[in-house]
C-alpha cells in the first residue's frame, strides 16, 4: 500500500506513522535497529529487504552493539567503488566479497572489522604441520611417501587402530602427512579458505568446525576402515572447503566473488583428485609396505561435517547459534555419532574379531 510502484523502499515518515498507529506491538529494540539503518540512508527510506532480515533477528547482536556505542550510521557506498584504500582494507574488502552473500553483511563487516583478535588458529595449525613435517623429513631423509618408513608410523602423533586407547591420536594425526604433496595441498587450502573464514566468523567457530572435521575423520576410519591408520589434516581441511563451497552454492545469486563457477569447478577437481590419490594409496600402494596404508575416509567424513555443521555456521554471520533449533539438532547428531564411535572402538573390534596389524 505504501509502495505502489514496487520499488522496495518506503519513506521513513510513512513508515514511522504506520508503526505509531499500528495495532501490533513491535519490539522497541528492533524498531531502534531499523531506524538506525534508516538514518544512514540519505534519501530517508526504509528498505523492505532490510525490514524482513531485521524482523527475523538477523544481525541483531551487531546492531545492538552499534546502537549502544553510538555508531548508528552504516555507510552505504558499494565497496568495489571505493578508492584510496590501504593494503589491509583492500584485503578486508576482498574477504567480505569472498565469504559473505549479503550486501548489508558485507558493508557491516567491512566498516566494523578490526584486526583483533587476528586469525591465528589456521595460521598456527599450518605452521605446526610444516614444522612437524620438516622434522620427520630431515630425520628420515624422505620427503614423499613417508608412511613407508617404519619410524614414521611409530610416531606418537599417528592414529593407528592398535593404539586406540591413546585418545590424543584421534586429534594429533592432523599434524602428520604422507608427503610433501599432501602437506602442500592441505596447507594451501587451509590458508586460502580458512584464514578468510576465520576473519569473518571468528576463531571459535572456525576452530570448532576444523576440529570437528578432524575428530569425525579419525572416528569414521575407526568404524568403516578398521585396520587402517590415519595421517594428515584432510578431515579439517575438507570440512572448511565443503562448508564454503556449500555456502556459495546456497547463496549463488548473492555471492560477489569473481569467476565463481570456474573457481568452484577447479576446487572440486582438486578435492576429487586428492581423494582419488588417497584411495589409490590405500588399495594399490606403489611400494610394498608392512601394513595397510592410511585411509581416505577422513576426507569424506570431513566433507559431511562441513556440509552439515559448517554450512549452518557460515550462514549465521553475527547471529547466535544457540538460539537456532537446527544448530542443536546438528550438535545432538554429532554427539550421538561421537558416543556410538566410542562404544564401537571399545567393543566392536573384539566382537567382530578384526585382525588389527601390529602397531609399529
């Protein structure tokens, strides 16, 4: 009624009058948030899409902070048209268009972003993985197919079914890698995808997603490939990558990252090639070895974690996960899987009579 030309905007005076005389009681905090958005619009108009997103509680926490701190204005210029930015701000703008599908979210992230806390989780994990690989490479004088060295598999970091009682191995295997090619692939994807995700969504959410992928990887191998060891951070890497790719697909029209289709095809080809290589090493190793080669199931389980848990995390920018029913459904499902895997590792090996290769 107030927008006969279907422009998607109505004057703020008309909207204010409508609110004052409407029979329904609106949440005062939400009304303040909406008026804060209106104040930033020089034309004095209320955007229908912003109204819908506001009434669905999206970004409520960030706008409450903005109102409390007196920063009610949100610059509405298109980020790509801004000039004279420093190197860091240009990188933040790139991250905003790379990760976030909504223009309002991108503007909000760009203008409120601060380098505190810095995205340190992915960087630290990558550095530790490189240091561990260098140490074993120097010690073994071998930089590819390190799993064929008995001393490599004796590492206290490798997950081996014969050492299931050592619980830390279900996590620590992410620091070991088959060779230089696997380390390079994982480190490159972690830094290219994980660092921007951590900059936008924070260290807690991204570390939770990464570690959930790592844990799901080792537990899945212990259930589906019971005789195989596991090395490499592919479970966490595939959780990050699959979550990001799923988020791009789900919000295809809103994503502004350049060459979306080409980049997605290249990512899928690279990820599929890595899985194919892991399958080949598992069932057709190029050299004779004393035991089964590391399993590829960690890749697949990490992807499942990313599509389920990760997609919800990435779609909930500046929104509390605890208030979402779907989040608790996913958490309950993950905990159920975790408990099942624990009981499986305690009882199933003996009940099924699985012949585990002797630990190195």
